[in-house]
């Protein structure tokens, strides 16, 4: 299971965008209930929360987009996955920052 930390300056908008984007990804891959969201915490104008991918959903994403994920110049699997998901969310209009934890 990979867990990401999501940072946003507009929690409500970002949460809706992330849920919509993940729903689209789940439909594309035929995986459902593939993630869990943690409780938000606010600091200095930002809201932070955890996004944990269940193994089946993570594996489906990694398999479907393996060539794209491998092109990232990060060292570990988690960092490459985090970078891919960050780009995916941004391409869907989500204004968030993502890092692996």
C-alpha cells in the first residue's frame, strides 16, 4: 500500500476534484473502493491529508501506466508513483501538491 500526503490551499475544492479523478481512474481500471482518505489538518493556510491506495488499485494503476511511471527520474517506486499521481491530478484540474510518505 502506498500512502501519499496531499497539500492544498482549498481543501473542499481539491477534495472534490481528487474524488472525481480517482472515480474516473477506478472506472477505467475496473477497481472500486481502492483508496482511503485521512483526516485533514490545517497549517499556515494549507490543508494536509493522507491518501492511501489499496494494493489492488495501486497494482492496477502501476500496471496500466507502467511505461509512464518508469520515465520519472525518482529513485523509488513510491516517489515515481507519487509524481505520476501528482501529474494526473494536475491534468484533471486539481490544484494540489503530492508527496510520498
